[in-house]
């Protein structure tokens, strides 16, 4: 992992609710410059945890990116890495196009590691 992505956050373990069929991640850049974001999703159904998704994005100033992942597991963790504290995140476990209660993690709820 590049040292440039010094702001690292995790959702911690999330147990998908009934009817959970996709994970949406939104990264909002409130800064005045472009910033990098790396998103990692881990399957926690079995130990050790398994990296199942990893992608790096560039987010332009005052814009956002969205990505979705369709899991085949119930227990997961999302890690978010960025080069700026001006990038804010939202992670949501969803059923179709609806957010599931208890499966949504707001930026201020993320754990820094």
C-alpha cells in the first residue's frame, strides 16, 4: 500500500441483513484538488479474511465516485484508504435499491487504523 494513502478507515465487521444483496460505497471529495481513493472489501465468513475486491479511483474536486459490489457472503469488512482528510465516505449494505437499517456506515462512524 503506498504511503501516500495515509488516511485509512475501516467499517469493522458487518453482518449483512436478510435480503442483503449488494454493498455500495460512495467517496465524496470536498477538497479543491484531485485525490486518490482505494476501496477494499474482505469476506469474513472464513478466517483468515479474504480480499475479494480492490480498486483505486481518482476523485476530482467537489465530486464523488460510487461503486457497488455483489457479495456471496454474509460477513464482510470494507477498508477505505485515501490521501486526504477532505474525502468523506458512506458505506451501505443494500437490498436492490434500498438501504438496509443497521448495514449503513457514515463517515463519522468509520474507524481509523
